[in-house]
C-alpha cells in the first residue's frame, strides 16, 4: 500500500479494482456505479482526447458493458447536498439551531474534514453535517432505491468512481454506515476499461438510470474549486428570497497576497452574507488562524489545488503533453461550460430531487433527511510522522 504525501493520512492509494471485479462476477450481487463530476471530463485523456472533453454518456455505456446493473450520477447527490447545505446555512443564520456557529464550513472534501478533525478540533462545530455527495447517493440507494426496486440492500454493492483517493478513507468511516462499498479512482476505472479492452471514446452515449440520474448545472460545478459555494448560494438565495440568483452574476475577489482565498458578499434579503472560497489546506490554515474567520458566514474549502478536477486519483499527463495545471484548468472550464449549457442550473429545480423530497425525505433539514443525509465528526489525534 502506497501512502501519498498527505498531511492527514487520508490519501491512501488503495486498490479497489479486484474487489469491484469480484462483485461484478458474483451473480447474487447487484452492482451500482455512480460517477463524480470531475471524472467525466478526464477519463478520455487516457484514450487520446484533450483534457476537458466531456464523455458522460460514453462512460455510462462503458459501465453497463462492464456489467454494472445500475448507473447513477453523483451529481444527483451534489444537488441533494446543495439543498441540505443551503437549509443548514439559513438555519444557522437565523440563530435557532443549537451549537451551530458561523461561518458554516463545507464538508464534501474528506481530506479537509479529516484535516480539521486532526488539527482544529475546536472548529468542528463549524463543519456542515451534510454527507458528501457520493455518500448521500450511497445512503439513498441502500435505504430507498433498494426498497422501491425490491432488492435486499445486503445484496447491493455501491461503487463510487471518483477523482479522489481520500474518498477511499471516507467510505470506511463508521459514521457513514457502509453506504459505499468501494471507491475507484479515475485511474483505476481507466485500468478496468483497458482490462476489458474498451475504448470509451468509441461507445455511443447512454443516459443514466432514473431516480438518481438527473442533475443540474449547479451539481456539475462541484468538480472545480468554488463550485460548491456557488451552487449552495444559488439555492440559499432562492430559499431566502423566493427569487433565482443569476448564476453568472457572482464575482469573487482574490483576498490578500498569499493566494488561495476568494471573497464575495451576497445580499440575502436584508442581510449581507460574507462568503469565502479556499483553495488548498495551506490557505485554509491561514484563514482558520486569521481574525477574518470569525467575520465570515459561509466558507468552501477543497484540499486539492483547483478542487476535484486536480484530485489525486485523476489521470496524470504524460511527458510531452499539457502539464497538470493546464489539464486541471481545461477540465474546470469544461465543467463550467456544462453548467452554462444546462437547462436547469439550480439544485432546487431538479425534478428527481423534488420527487425524492415529496415521496420520502419530506423537506430539506427534516428529521429523515438528517438521519439519511447527514453525519457527525470527532476529534482525532495529530498523526505522528514516521521516520524513513
Ligand atoms: Fe478529494 Fe481533492 Fe476533491 Fe477533496 S478536493 S474531495 S481531496 S479530489
């Protein structure tokens, strides 16, 4: 097992390929795949496309060819995360929740969550209790989809295809109850495609399966730094004012000389919401230790430079090709393009999300939503560096 350079030991390059092949070959197991936003704009790089080429439908076709029984979209979970996080933000702003301080910190990056647990446990009450999008999908699949489809949840095996090595650690967290059984990084998924002799670029696109397959432009931008905050603001604004925010109207300003932090104030009814986007754990530490932290209302933190498009499980550019920074920028720009071209750009307009609340969850922040879609955190000892 190779341990990458990670300050909190969350980033294990732990191979799940064999485990997934075994599940696919087990006739008594129904295997479910879900795909993160950043994966769809990077898989093609291994098959000769330029960084950023979106291959969502072709990836769905490849997963069915490999034997997956159902293919869902982590973007559906991102829309759910937006609904829950926006409701949580408004509840904290109203000051009615117990022990829920501001700023609210986003929680969809497991490396950031673990960093806070190790090094800033006194700040854990700031972390959103929302599960990350793929863990929300895993929970809904096992607790709701299984019942609707008449499948024993014990026979369901949920595989998340992620740009991220830290998601492997996250899936093992006891607090999440085994909602996700295996996490394939983008590189591992590419390896499976090659083992099966599949060139994903040559397949005809297919749609995701219904119920957890539809998503909005707000969800797809989760893959780049700033996307989570922007998506949550679109829906928090609508929940607070009844109006839709113009998605492209949000202009963020670089803060300070150190880089990595952007700021924006948004008028939310009669209150100004002070928001920040933080790129990387070094900038996060600087903000946590700064007096500015206490003056903020909402902060997004992603551990990888540029967010998940630059995640540790993404394809690495070969020598002579565009460098990793260029690849990351191209992938982020492709996700922003998908958002701009989406007919629905706000999570609260997702018809499948609306249907899930209407038929099962109730409302964002309801008792059932909390049981299924939220979690809790705990302080962890500071890791001791090993010699050698
Ligand atoms: Fe994973 Fe990096 Fe994305 Fe965090 S920013 S969720 S560590 S890929």
